[in-house]
C-alpha cells in the first residue's frame, strides 16, 4: 500500500505554479473519501485506496439508498462527492442535483439549463453526458448544446457560462471537462457531422478562452511547432495538419475530442485522443488524415503539442481514437518509466512512454480483432507504428458501395468510451470491452452543415465462433501485452470500471447488473440488478467513515440507442439497433443512482 | 392464525356459480405466495398471511432487485405476481411488462398500447394508473383512454378489447378493474369534466357488456328497484337519481367511479363509492345530488343496487366518496357482523353492516377535520346519517366568489385513493392519511364537453396548529372509532399500506421511503429511500419459498402533480402545487420497482 501511495503522490504532487492555483482540487483528488472529477484522478486510473469493502466481504454488499434523476435515456459518467455533497448529472436536458449526504440525500439545489431540444437529433450516439467536474468551489457542466457553465458548488448559481460550439453546425457535447490549475479543458463532438475537432482551455476564474487546439488544419490552428512537436520521435514538420488531406477536406475533417482527458502535473501535459476523420467513406478523403485518430500530448499552459501518435492513419472503420489515456509509473524492459496505456477502438492496446511519445507495445486486447495483423514495431521501417491492414477487411480497398463483411471489431470498437481501471497493486488494467463485428458499406455523401455526414451502412453482430456474447471484461497486462483473464458477457460492457485497494474491481452490464470481481482471479464475488442497463462508471466515496459504491443506471449510449431512442430498424443507430436488439428482453429505459454499502 | 384463515375462507369460499367460473382466480387470491389482483383479495384487506419477514427481522430487510419501468410520472398501484411471473404496469402510456421471476426478472413480453396523447390533459390528477388484474389466464389493462384490453397472460397477445368511454367528452381512466366470476368490473374517471359516472360489467370471455349502472339518472340507468333498493334502511323510491337535481344537471353530474371495488362472494355483492357531483361550485347544483358521494352495494350478476349510503349530500368541498370499502367479519355490539369500513375523503371513518347498509359508526379519523361536527346517528331523526355542516366552512353558505378559508380537510381529503390495510390479528386498520387544509373559492362555470368543469380556486397547506406536516399514518379501531396510534409525516402518505402476519405494516412516503412499522405499537422498524416518491401500494409474494416485498416508486398523483407535470403556480393542480411545493427538495420524477427480501 505504501508503494502505491508513494507512486500516486509522485504523480500528483511534484509540480509548477498551477498546482498552487488548484490546491483545493488536488487535495480532494488525493483524498479517497471524495470523488471530485469524473476520472477519480488525473491519471485516469479509476483506482481507490479505500478497502473497507474488499474481496472478503463484498459478497455482503447491500443497497444503501437510491435516487431517481427524473430523466430517462443513457446515463454515462458518475456522481461526484465533494465534502458531504453529492453532485448528480443527467443526460439531456443536463440537470445537475446537489444532494446533502449528511441529510439523507436531501436536494440542496437543482440546476436545469434551458436548451433547445433541436440539439437532440444532432447528437450521434444518444443524449448522454459524461458528467460534471469540481474545482475551486465551482461545478462545471458542459451541456449538450456546448454551453459550458460554472455553477457555485454551494448554491447552484451560475458564475459564468461560455459557448464552445454551434449545434446548427453539428457541434454538440457529451464529454466531461477536466479542470487543471487555473484552466478547464473542454472538448467537442460531431465527427458524424463533419465537425473539425478541437480542445479548448478556458479560464476557471471567468470562462475566458486561453487557447484552442484543432485536430487538423494549419500549424497555427493545431498548435504545433514543426521542429519540436514529434510523431514517433520525428518532428512533424510543416503543415502536418493539412498535407495528408486532399484540398479543403480537413475543414470538415472530424477528429473530435469527446473522450476523456488525463494530466501529468510533473510534465504539465494533458493527454487525449482525437476521433474519426469525416466522412466514414474513406474514398472521399485520400491520405492519412492527420491528426485524426491520434494520441496528443499538449502543454497545459499554451496548448502547444509535445508529441502525437496517430494509431489508425486513414481510418476505414470509424475507430475513433478518443478512449482514455491511463497514466502509470511502471517498470518495463528493466526500467522504471512514465507510461501511457490506451485501449483503442481499433482493438489494439498501446503502451507508450508518455514523456516522449515512444511506442513501446501494441497488441490486440481481443483475439477477435481481424482488420490488422498488428503494428509495425521496427523503428527503422518506413511503416513504423502503422497497423498492417488485412485487405479483405479494408473498406477502402473493397471500395465504395461494396459491403465488407465480417470486420472485427465493429465501428464501436473493441472498447468505446467506457473507461478501464488500473490497480497499482496487481499492475493490471481492468477493461470493459466489446466483442462485436460488422459489415460496412461505404457510399458517397455530400456535406451540408448540421446534417449527418456519415456515408456508410453498417450491421453489427456478436463476434462469430466465440462465446456468443457481445462483450468481455478483461484483465490486461500492459507490459507483456497479454490478457490475464477474461469474463464473457452477453452484451458489451459499456460501463466504466473501478479498482480498489480491497482487491476488487467493479463494473456494470447493459442488462443492469453491478458486478464485483476478484482483482487477482477474475472470480465474480457479487452482483445486483439495478433498475436499468448500466453505461455509467462505478465510483466510491466515504460518508461518516463508511465506504460507499455508487453507479448510475439508465440504458443508452451507442450500444443502447435502439432502446433509448425507440428505434427498431436494424441498420438504424449506425447498425447498433440490430446488434443490440436482444437488450430489450432484459431492461428498459431508466435514470437512477444506486448506492451500495456493507451492512452496519 | 387459524381463526384468521377460517374467516378468510368464509369470505372467499361459500358461494354460487360464478365462483366455479373463476376457481383459478379464487385459488390464487387464497394463495399468499401470489398477488393476483391489485387489492390482494376481494375484501380489500391488503393483508398477507406470510410471516417470514416479521417484526423481529424486518430491520434486516435488503433490496433484492430493481426494475425501471421506462416511464416517469406518478406510479400508483402495484405489480401482480401470478405463478412465477410478475406483471408491472406504468402510468400513461400504460406499458405492461411480464417479468420472469424464475429467470432474474427477464422480460417475457411487453405490451405498449398506442394511445392518443391528447388524453393526458383530460386526466385531472396526473397520468396515473392503478394497475392490471389477472383472471382466467388473462391480464386486464384499463388504459387512460378507457380502452379495456384483455392480454394473454403468457404471451401478451390481445385477446379482446373494448372501449368504455370517450376522452373527447372528458372520460378517462386511472382505476384498476375487478374480475369477479365471469365478469370484470370497470369504472370511469372525469368528475372534473362533468362526466356522469358508471360502473360497467364486461364478460371476461369476450369483452361484451353485461350491465352498466350509472351513478345518477333515471331508475333504469342507475339500476335500482325503487321498492327494494334501500338508503339507510328505507326504499329509495322512484326517480331517486334525478329528483335531487335541478333540471338536466344530473346528465353532467359527476359521481365517477375511479376508486377501488370490493366483493363479497357470499352476498354476491360488489361494493364501491361514487365521486363528487359536478361542478365544484355547489351553487350551480342545488339539492342532495344523489347518488354522488355514495357507497353502493350491487348484485354482481345484474348490477341491481341492494343498498346505497350517501355520505356527503350536496358536496361543497370535492370529497369524492370513491375510497376503498374494506370488508371484515368482526364482533360489534356483542354481535359477529359482516362489516364494511370506509375512510372517506370527508374525514369520517364509517363502519356499516355490509349486508343491510346499516350505518353503525361515523367518526373523524383525523382530529383536524372541522367542516362537520359529526353525523346524526339517530335513526329517528330526519337528518339521520347526514353530517352536520359547520357554517363557517360551508362554501355553499358562504356563496360564490367568496373564499372560504381554513377548511379541513382539503379537497384531497383526510385520505384519497391511497388504500388502507386491515390486520385480522390486531383488528386494526392501518390508514395512510392527509393532514391538509384549504381555502376554497367557488365560481360560476359553464359546461363544454371535454373541457374542465371545476368552478373553484383552491389553496392547500398543512393542518394548522398541528405537527407541521401534511400527513399521518394511523392505526384505526373501526369498532370504537378511535385512533390507536398516529405517526406524523412531513407529507401526505399517498401510498397504499400492507399488513402481514409478521406483525408489521408497510407504507411508502412521498419523499420515497418505504417504511415498516410494528403493527401493535406503531414503532418504526425499518426505512429505505427508494429512487422516487412513493404513491404505489406495497405488496408481497414468495419466490422459491422466500418472501419478497415490492413497491413502485414514481412521484405524482394529485399530491405530486407539481413535480409530475412541471407546474409551479401554487394554485395550479387545483391547489396542490403550492401545498406540496417542498416535495421537490426531497425527490424527483421516477418510475422504478424496488423488491426487498431478508438476506439469505
Ligand atoms: O465523432 C464524434 O464526435 C462522436 C461523438 C460521440 C459522442 O459525443 O457521444 C460518440 C462517437 N463519436 C462515437 O464514435 C461513438 O462510438 C460513441 C459512443 C458514444 C456513447 O456515448 O455511447 N458516444 C460516441
Ligand atoms: O372525479 C374524478 O373523476 C376523479 C378522478 C381521479 C382519477 O381518476 O385519478 C381523481 C379524482 N377525481 C380526485 O378527486 C382525486 O382526488 C384524485 C387523486 C388522484 C390520484 O391518483 O392521486 N386521482 C384523483
């Protein structure tokens, strides 16, 4: 335990001026009794040192209390706990509740923004929101319509608000924001509407914009230094954000930033990934389409990129690179290094040096993955760092209006937004995965602002010749690139995991079960059926010295879009409706928080 | 215990031909492991002989599983359990789910009627529905739009459907139906729209109409025999349903039948009450307005009335008489008699002989009641059976456009639809009550079919000079007319109670707590905060020999209409919005089933 705490202090404590600007948040992140930001900590480990609930007693877990959010459809993210107050958010219309934990969950305040419901059809994958964040006495809400609001944490009063995008142009939001120092990191959605992605830093004090970094475009837009910003160790050179695009296509080039953000205080870098290039029809955008599908490391103060790594050049499958970057300090090749581990939609688990961006490992974390034979790991090769594409599953090579069948994974990837957890005790990553394949037929599409810009018809189904289910919950070793154990699930595991010092891991299932697993063996120790399918992330906190586990129910997200939006045509929801049709035999729409504890 | 079972068999078993026609249902009603109709049994006792969960161990109760109905707003009624299947209904759009209890609640089928949403604004008091009923392999759903549907209990397929009323004329439904023998009893709502109430018997086999009894109108409409149908022992005489009305007002006279129905197999009588006369402005309808506000006993086969008792002649406060009639066999005045006990909206608890309709007792079950000094109990008096009205609180005497203030109870009564329970062991009634007073200002209104026909402005508030709360949960002795104990509650107890052989009583609160109480002492033994405010009724069943307690959450109904319909003007919702405004500090909209059990 000492070692873990030591590691975590290194990660969180050493640092510069903006740490001082945010001692308040840093202390709360370091305090296992609270849960102040969606990811639990800046490293995105989703690990808690609390161990009152542990492998020995988790079987006795009980529901302590519950709360209905008053909203149906997909509930992603988790509540926060700051001091004795729990902050609960909802999908559109993005209500925020402050619940008094010291007074049986009494509602201290509720904030309900007025939003134009016309934003709903512009959201690609349900009306989800991945939650609010706390810093400096404020609760930050990034609404579906891209308005960022800072609420007074005590009263719910609006302190400032700023508009980050334009829903009429297809720009929407589902992501949480990440407060760091005196700034808050804010992303954008809309890759299916030709939105050019960007990450923006706003001032925590007053909401003024500090910097914005686009995912593609001129160097001044993407905030690179052609000489010092690197890709796999080499300078990116001039115009790297336009010279792998034909004409002006980069202007509607996608690469949105709707995933999770990590931060390393020592390096003063924020890490995140960019989404798919637009359209989904690869024939319409020849070239590598940089910097879509890219892991980015940027200086927090200036936004300048230190390094990039493009995982899937010229995407042909919608394998958005936005999944979380998990920061760990581990020994690899006999050396203690600062690592970044990332489970990409494309089915590869990557381990990189997060200081330099050096690629250390890239291995399939689902054996079903078939579109690539793997990544060229030879630094001397001209294909260094590129995945080798299997012709049969190349929608580019098969061409427009041809249905490429049997591609694994499906567009929603071997993992989508559902975040993994890491335990420094086991040094394993606990990864909620999809085990789904697809047929993909690209077609020509023309761009109209605010209209879908997809250009592909999809069908999805469970990975063939496997256990028949659509998901697995796995334990992954990021040093060896091996799956330590794997729990088959009937549906994709669309919920974020939590690992704790109690030697257990939690996750939720699309049918609605909260499950507790032995972190070492993968043995199931507890399960409970919550009101609705789970796509939220498990979190933990204490109240009066007692440990609680909390999870939002409410089926939806891309996997649950059929139920959430009431769709029945199998090809609707970009193919997810047919794939997950059986879900309606297990659950119904919901929106509830369930809080667990051990009996007194 | 023997004695209780003996009593219940007497009540349920002795009988005629239609019992044979419905052995299936009778056996299930007699089987404490199932819950086949909303009221638990025909006597409306809401008493279960199950005692695995009891006063000694109920403190250990745990949530066993949960289910989101996928619908928000007020959830009244309860699930049914028939064999290993649980049937769960929702408010509008009135979805029905069949859940396989033997397979972790898997959804066997779901039925969602297509209903015109224009019915919603014609529903006076939220989009509630008090649940489905089982008989002869069918699940009966009475939709908001008054369509009665018989679903195949195994497949959910529609076997027949029949239309009971016309929403365009203000006719809607919220009530459950009561299957008896080869018929199903069906009521109607719309007293706030000038609907003339009726009870209708349809054939269980094919939905054909067998008889219909109106609450007012010519003798042939109201199904009376002027000679043999009695009121307080006297024949009602000719034209009793028109001769206390001026002109044709009876045609839009109200007296709707949206409450609960009871049945005595030995007497072959169905018991129910009729609602308020229309309009709420008493000056517009001089006379006693018979047979609004009346307890009715009718022959099941013919619909012919055996006896009536009008509790509130010429209503001036909207004290609908629809609350449930609880049938018991008890000793009173040294004699074993067949009793009917009824807690009326008007604040009086009535005990009658259910064979003859003789009035045995009428006492206030909330000391706050002030509109009457009591009922004239002298059979020789010409006011026999009439409540004595206190002039100060008479909205008739104060006149149109005058605000009568401080009337107790408020229009929603000392008790509304929320049903009480009776334990044959304690011989006490456990009554969820309102402790609310009002200001009431009647005004002239004209009738337009399908438009509100109310004619009064109301304000509601907690009973003054009391404990400050808006409700009590009480134990009532129907022989002595005394309150044995009373638990103060911050809000009205709008949930139906359950009494069990475990010496405990359950009820839910508007904040969302399920509570278990010692049936003898009134001591609170357990409470749990469910996702949303409770207006449903507690039920119990067993699965594989284990006892479960189930309750629907989902705030709404008249008390919760502010939250349910998003209203904020205090006078909206006929005055309930202001009265219950503080509820939004405790709960939010929901729609969830929570099922409890003891730990294994
Ligand atoms: O390209 C985009 O801008 C964008 C946005 C989102 C989103 O904001 O939820 C998703 C996706 N793409 C996407 O590709 C995807 O698989 C996805 C899943 C989900 C979800 O919440 O379940 N959102 C999104
Ligand atoms: O006169 C009617 O037809 C009628 C109907 C209903 C109903 O159907 O719910 C209610 C009432 N009246 C009513 O007076 C009343 O207090 C009431 C409460 C509720 C409820 O479900 O909370 N319904 C009704």
